[in-house]
């Protein structure tokens, strides 16, 4: 493994990519990306897929009284 992030192999970078993305860091700022067209293309494809997934499955906030409804149903089932 290379000590210089700009000189790491594609395999090394791609192995770190899930952790890098999961951390919230901007993967496009990584030194390897600046020097590697293959990994830039991979990252662009992943970003396109992630955006499409967000559009297919938008985040829906639960109603404010959801926990109260759950608690009420549990109490009813327990006979309380």
C-alpha cells in the first residue's frame, strides 16, 4: 500500500471508497481521484446511481404522533 494517497492503486482507493463516502467526506477531493480517470468515472457513476435511488425512494418523515399510536396499540394488546 502506498503512503502517498495520490499514488495509491485503484484497488486500494476503491477498497477505501465505501468508508470515505460513509464518513461524509467529499470523495472528489481525494488525491487519487484527481489523478485517476477510471476512479473519477466510477465515482461519477456511483453518484448518479445514488441520486436516482434518492428520487425513487424519497425520505418520508413519519407523523408526529406515530410513537403515541404505537404505544396506544401496545397498551391495547396488553389489555392495559
